[in-house]
C-alpha cells in the first residue's frame, strides 16, 4: 500500500509514499472503501483517512470509479460499529 501511519505526538495521520495524482484510483479507491468494514486498527484508521484524502484530492478521477465503490460502500454500511 502506498500509505503509512504517521504519528506527530499524540495525533495520528497518514503519510502517502507517492503523490495522490500518481495513484491509480480504479485500483486503490475500492481497496480503501473495502477497508472501511475492517474492525482492527490500524487498518480501520488507514481506510477512513485514506478514503477522505483520496476523495478530497481526486477531483475528476472519482466519478469513473463510482460503480466499483457500490459494493464496498454497501458492505461497510452493513457492519455494526462498536
């Protein structure tokens, strides 16, 4: 994965190993959305923040990927949060 958890004191954020513009959104965006149903850390954190940052930085790359996101979003919504 092109991302790692970065700790700044008590704050967690993600650090990308490559520029967002260089990522293949058809490959990575569905993976991050599938990770939203992951219950364990740090996968849950990476999926949440990764989705946010990919959506905010994706601009015109997101619309063509939407059909691939339907099933991962549906699965994530069916998971009960604890």
